C-alpha cells in the first residue's frame, strides 16, 4: 500500500483552518495544521508534505516570507490563500515560490479541484518502458529520447528524475516551473498559448472550455519570468524561452 499523502495547512483563522483541514482530509490527505508562519516552516521541515495551503496574512511573518523559506528545502505544492484582491500581492506570492493562489472567500470545491490537478503531476514519470519513442512529438521538437528526456542548447531535462541541468549545472525548479519547461520542450517551435499552459497545469484537455481568467494567464507569465531568471535566459536574446508577444511562448531556435 502506498504511503498516505501529507497536507499542511498554515492558517491563523480557526474557521478557515478547519475548513481547509476538512477539504484536504476528504481528499485523502493526512493533515497537520499550523497557526503561525514559524510553526508552519518547522512543520514543513518535519513532515515533508505533498501540498501546503498558506495564508498570506499570518500574525508573525507573512506568507511571502514563509513561502520563500519553505522553498529553500521543499518542493511541495504551495497554494496561497489570500483575502487581498490586489494583483501585486498575487504576483509577489507566485514570485516567492507559490504554485497557485485562491482569493478568500473561496469555494471548498474549487480548492479541492486545484489540489487534485496539482497532485496529478507526478514526482516521477511513469515506467519508461510504456513510452513510445517519437509518439505525439512535434516535428520541430528538440531531440527527445522517448522516455521524457530532452536536450536543447545545453539544457537537459529528465522527466524520470525530475531534473534539469544547464551546461552541466543542476537547477532547482519548482514543480510548476518544471512542468512549464517540459511543456515547451515537448512542443518545440510550436507556440503554446498562455491558456494552453494554464490548462496544462490544471491537467485539463486543451479542448475543454473551462474559464481561463486574465489572472490565470498572468500567473503563467510570472512563473515563466521566474523560470527565465533561474535559467539565466535573456528575453531579448533567448537561448531557451521565446516570448511570442500577445500569444504565449515557444522554444528558442537550436544553436548552430
């Protein structure tokens, strides 16, 4: 039997804390709660949770700093819960390492759906023996081995080991950043729209007519900006991530 998934709720409001605990418990998680930022960081170190819900307005240190500290040692999915509707706060939250956010008040069903989509992104790829080399790979995709490994302009991504190296140096990416990079490597020179990438992160089919908001697309922009910084890529002369203005992103041309 596989180990139970672990959830951590960092929230100072008791009513919301119990609501989120119930949502995660019903989704099959073993849940621990923390009512302050310091307590939450310590719990994350001890528990190694799969998913963390994080209140932005904590009584000691704010959610931005909690997220930054947790990102130093954990690749858990972080969903930031905020009562602030200010877009700047949302962007800072994503830049500090959060994978997603919800504005309070939120619907429990939406929180559960967001977490379920995250958990469908595995820590490792399925058995490579099940992969068919070249299947569904675009004509202009970078060289792939058929087992989820891609190499492009000095960058090597392995889905099996969830690792990325650039010129031999390993990068520390969040799971969301990793998934976005993998999506672009799969597509090669085919443009992926921001809506496509939002659906990819939600694990939805591209023809599903679900609502994609401007905030959803903006969150992809922030994650791509974070990814670009970690890669050391230049927006003006991209080596890997090329922005197609007003549309989305694609892989930069192969170096000659």
